[in-house]
C-alpha cells in the first residue's frame, strides 16, 4: 500500500468523524451558554441545567421514558432472543418465511407506518392509550433489533459445545442455560442496550401509541423544539447523551475485560 | 462409555419418550411465543390499517375530543368496517398533493441515499484499511452517534443551519459570503439531515464487506500495471457490492417515510409523505385517509423491503 492511499484514508476518516461528531459537540457546548440565544456565546453558565431540574413537565417525561425503556427493553430482549434462536436453529417449520419477514421488515419500516398501524390495533381492541400501549409498541419494534444482534452471535456459535453437553447427558433446557446462554450473553446485553436506547429515542411511534399522562421525553423535547430552540433543550439533550455515552463506555469496558479474561483462561487451559 | 458417546449423534441422545416430548414442547414454545407476538403486533395491525383505509371517513371517525377518548366510539368504529369503499384512494389519486408528496419523497430519499453512499464509502474504506488494532475503536466511534437520540442529532443541525446560525457565522467571519445562506427550511437541509442521521447505517455494512475483502487482489492488479482508480472500480467496488446494496436499502427505505427530518429541517415549504401522513392524522384527524396514505406508502416500499429481506436471508445463509 503506498502512502498517498493511506493519507487519503486518514483524511476521509478524520473528516467523516468530524462530520459525525461536530454537531453533537456544538450542542453540548452551547448547553453551557449564559446567553438565551443558542448560537451566540455569552459566557459559561450551568443555569440551564438548574432550570431543567425545576421543569416538572420535563422531569415527569424523563421518568415515564426511563420506565418504558427498562420494561420494553427487557421484554424485547427475551422475545428477540427467542426469535433469534428460532431463525438460526429451526430452519424448517411452517410459516418460516413469514416469520423471518416479520423479524426483518420492522428494521426498515418507516416509523409513521408502524406507529399508525399499532395505534389502530390498540383502538380496535379497545386498549386505552397510555403507558401500557407505548410499552407494547416499543417491545414490538425493538425486539426485531435484538433478534438481529443475537442472531449474528448465534450464527458464529460453535455448536459442538452444546452437542458435547448433551452427549454428557444434559437436557436441552439445561444445556441452553449453562452453555448457550453464557456464550451469547454479550450479544444479549448489547441487544438490551440497543432496545433501551431505541426506546429512549423514539418520537414517532410513541406519539402515535401514547395517550394523556404518558408523554415521553422525545415527545416533550419535540413539542418544545417546535416552539423554538432554547439552551434548556440543549441541556436536556446533553444529559441524555451523557447517560447513553456512560452506559456504552461501561459496557465496552466490561466486554473488553471479559474478552481478556477469556483469553487468559484459554491460555491457562492450553498450558494445563 | 466413550465409544457410545462417540457413535451416538446428539439427536438420538434424547431417546426416552418423555425427554423427546419435553424437547418438542420447548422447541414449539421457542417458536410460538415470538411468532404470535409478531403476528398480533405487526401483521394484524396492517390488516386493520388496510380495513380502515377502505372505510368511510365520517362513519369510522372517533370523537373529536382533544384527548381522543375512544370508549364510546368503538361500535361506530366497527360499523365502518361493513361499508368498505375506495373513496379514500380515489381521493388520493385526484389530489395532486399526495402524488407529489410520494414522488418527492422517493426522489429525496434516492438522492440522499446516493449522497450517503458517496460520504460513507471513503469512511468505511479508510476504516477497513486502518491498522487492525484501532479498527474496533473506529467501529465504536461510528456506532456511538447512533446511540444518541435521532431527534437530538437532527435538532443540533437547526442551530448550525439557521440564517443566524453557526455555519453562516463562520462563513461570514471568514468573508466567504456576505449574505447569510438560506439552508434551513429547504430541501438542502433535508439532504444534510438524512445523510447525517443515516450515515452509520451506510458505513457499517460497507465496512463489514470491505473488511472481509482480500486486498492482495488489488495489489496484484496494481503490480500488473492497473492504476489505483482502475483497480478500485474493477476489484474493490464490485467486491463491496453486497455492502453497498445493504447500506443503500437501510438508508433508502426508512428515508422515504421519514418524518422528523423534513418536519424540523424542511419547514412548511417542503413536502414529504411521512409528514403528510402525520399531518393528516394529527392535524386533520382523518384516520381513513392517513391509513390509505400508509397503505400506498407500503405498496411503494414493498419491493425494496422484500429485496432487503432477501439480502438479509442470504447474508444469514453465508454466515452459517
């Protein structure tokens, strides 16, 4: 490889990452702006964060969002993992094509369609719109993302481990919990986190499926953004970014540690 | 003992009848639970959307109360099912607004997809050629913005693009322009928003196909006198085609029905179908018409979606 290509590569990576990160950095910087104008720097201040915590509507919305996120991500992880197992392990059953279609289609389905169709379902079965319906809607669209994440791990999974366990007499369910689950656990955890952040993020599906008393944070932010850009929203966004960033960093460190531990174990096993 | 274990295949291990029944039951449960969930919450809703799109606007409307309480509107709602008609569809075809919205959405999504590919390809290529030690870090850096809220990332661009925003301030202070550029509330802003928001969806599949590529092929071509650009078009690009297809579909399909980006960055002058559907539903409270809009949008997208599913299934087969 000659040097002009690698210089080109470095430039494109730097420019690409600048494009990806600059807007977020600017948003964070201007959340500490003294001035009420979002785009004119008026000195450092944390007053918007203080006023944020006195904004009861925003705090309520945050609480709703957190609860919806935790519940829907947890249920979606269970369902998504089952769907992933179905997709990788059961290659022949009636309706498999329909099933894989229903798992993959929501990944690209425009949110307005998913939102509208779920709302009409809730109305048809007579469910009152609110916390419960938002949670159901979020389980449905996030479980497919979990399924894809877990499935990619299951595909590369060495099945001889399971076979060995079953040869030694372990029943299938026990084999799953003692062999399969620990191996695919990192994928399940990242699936949960993905489901949680997707739920945390979602504006469109929540707007359709939510009702009075269940305003989520994105809905609140959206309604305020429509009235104008304020540093207070920047502050709210910054906190949200910080929460997600800390979560992702902790998860990746934990992952790295586990990886190192695994390598050490393998080396020890080979020596022993 | 070892002989038995070696000769017996795992499927014949669970020989006792109760054990086999138990396994069959568990297998069935594993399939049935997610299957029923998706049937009920994904497929059935589409059927309902289709039915409502065929019902008459006046009959099936819920009460026009601000809280949208349906408890007393259900019977009227179901009465609408009995009188199916295609009025909503004829109405959609007669009103040029809808047709324009569909066409504009497809064109905007198409152009944005190509722009995203042009921006994303060099990034993915640079990542794939980076030293193996820093690749995981680069990969995480591409994924990280995806974890931060979509709404927030779109919102961040308002402050940058508006007439007195940061981009105009920068360009004017550098004396590149004397008048602020009008970018916010135009189609340009929508393009920027889509490229920015969907860039990770393009970069990740591109990266995974570029990373697997055997670069000795490119080196061989260059050794034989092929110029780097020729080698790129003859070898690298064709080999990355699965990634290109997957990335383009992942950007194009959701972009057609995008709501947040045209709403926040496009202003009232721009027209996209996701926004039309939203307004039809939330502002006009016309559920049958918005259902009809959704059905047609789904029909428009059904071919790319099936294409996407096939690509996914193929990738899954190869990974096995």
